[in-house]
């Protein structure tokens, strides 16, 4: 029997990570292979691969949208793909991995191995841009979520001005967490490119972006600048073996911070600040039909690839609008992004468990129950199982409803003070402005998408459903 080991990881470490793992496990079972999947999620590595697992494996399959350490797989067949490919076509990926090339990690020199073991040098040479971005974002999002929710709790205890000792303390903690998201973004983008030496210049660049009001774009650009500065310095600097210990603790930190920092301050910082200020002014100036149009576009983006690259771009846009707010203010853009992102899983839950049950398999109806929870939690990936099975009908349907919800949210002037939390932040006083209309916008979008997908889908063949139920009983 063939033995496969795999790793799954997505930018948030929540839904895609575990959906990909489950898809690979199901696919391996169908093929008659043995598989062990390590999930590198938001709480760290689970079901971790041991050295024995790796040695016994015929091949290694990595499905990730972030940078994964591959140093332990040297000498093994290895296939690396995006996490979404595992969700959509697990069987094909497993078969492809069995014929993959053998992974041979290269290092500049023997003395640099300790510093490079967490990153593949070749990936740091102007390729894998999306992977570096997603790695930075995966480390940034917990700071954004924690900071935003702490700020919302400060409103709950002390009103919109966070008055009182407890509210003031919560607000202070929230501000600190939110301030750290830019160093985290810059630092871990650089880390993805250049391993541990990238953290120092990347975090410094993120702090520079924060202090200079260059925002999201500044810390992102600073992270890439810092990471590639390390890559170039590694190629240029060669030391005698007796002095090689100075490279990671003195030379790389000093010169990478010096070079990337000065370039940021004197070359790219000014244009990025102007771009960030222009974006903020544009958002603040949106009214009437312009704001509704923006809501329609962002809403559609949140659903069209279910938290993929397009959805992530819309989410980052919302977060950027949130970070420029003063105490007590809310963001209508972030509100439109969040409520639209809740539509796809809730719409599929509505269709598969209530109004169109006869159009879904038993397995899909079970997934629909989970989709209720995922939707209310603002986890758009809850609709992925339905989209994978029937993308032609599902994706357009949920995109229409999400776009309508985003547009209505902007039309109603609803705003939110936090970047995540979904329906559960609705109960925190001061977290949402215009709550009743906000809920109305969500309900309308869910109803539109739910009805549309139900009308488009055809009823399931009863014979096929009976066979599926029989097969599930055997597995159970």
C-alpha cells in the first residue's frame, strides 16, 4: 500500500486548512492509499508528521497558500500546490505526487544552513509572491481580530468613548494589538522570503510604515523590500568560516535594517504615504451612488472565489479603511465587506437545509448544517463544498446575493468598528452602527442567493441518494 504524508495550510489557518486535509484523506481512502496529514492552522501544527512517518512515505504533498518549511523532506518525492487545489481535486493531486521530482534543498554554504533551514532560498528570488503575501497576512490577522474585538469590548463597557477604568484598559490593549499588526505583516512577509533573518528588517519596515502613516500598503512593500534585501546580502557577503557566526547576529540584521530602512524613508515612503492618504480621502468622500457601487463591487469580490485571492483583496481593503479611524468611529467599508462575506455559507445553508433539500445529497445537507455556524462566524469558506460540487450554479448565485448585501449595507450607512467576528459582534454595544438595517441587508442577500441557487439546481436522483446513504452507512 502506498503511503503519503501531507501538509495543509491557508492564510488564516482556519477553514481551508482543514477542508483540504479532509479532502486529501477522503481521496486517499478512495484510492486505497494510506495518508497522514499535518494541518498547520491558526493554533499551530496538529497531527504533526514524525521523522518515521516521513521516512516511510512514498511521497510528500504540500497544499498551502503560505510558506511551509520543506527542509525535513530532503530526498523525498515532493509536490507543492495551492491549498485550493487539494479541496477541488484531491485524487489527482495524490496521483501526481507519486511521480513528483525528488526534493533537494540547497544552501549557500555549510555555515549558513542554520539560518536558512526554515526557508527555501530559491523561493526568495522574486517568485512565490502570493505565498509570501499570504504568510504575512496569516500572522497579521490574529492581531487585527484581537485588537478589533478588544476595542469593541471597550465600547461595551464604557460606551463609544470607552470611559471608565476597565473600558480604558481594554481600549489600550486593543490599540496595542492593532498597532502590532503592521510589524507582524512586514516581518512575516520578509520571513517567508528570507527565513529568520528577514524578521528584524521586516518588522522595522512595518513599524516605519505605521509611524509614517503608510498603512497596509507601506508595511506590505516594506516586508518585500526587507526580505529581498536579505536575499541579496546573502549572495554578496562571504565570510571566512571562523567569522561566519557574525552573519546572522550582526551583519545581516545591521545592514538589512540600514539598507531597507533608508530606502523606505527616502525613496518609497513618500509615494506610499500619498497613496494611503489618497485612498483614505477617497473612502471618506464616498456618498450616494458611489458608495453603493463600491459596496456592490466589494460584496461581489467577497463571494466570487470564497475567500480566495479576490476575496482576500476585498478584506484587506476593508481592514485598511478600519485602521485609519479615530476613537469611536466606524467603517462603512469594513461593514460591507464583513456582511457580504457572511452571505455565501448562509445562503447555501438556507438552500440545502430548508428551502431546497431535495436538490442536495445527504452529505451536502450535513455540510449545510455546519454552514450556518460558519456563515454567522464570517467564514466564507463554509460554501466551498457546494461550490466545488457545482461551481457553475453556486458561485454566480452567491456572488449576486453578496453584491446586493454589500451595496445595501453602504446604502443604509451601516458601519462597524471591528474587522471580524460576524454575527457575534452584533451583540456588542457600539460595535455596529445601524444594526437593524445591517441585519436587513444580510437577510436580503441571503434570501436572494438561497432562492437563486435553489431555482438553478436540479433535484437529486432518488436512486443515487439511496446508494449514497447505503455507502455512508457502510463507512460508519
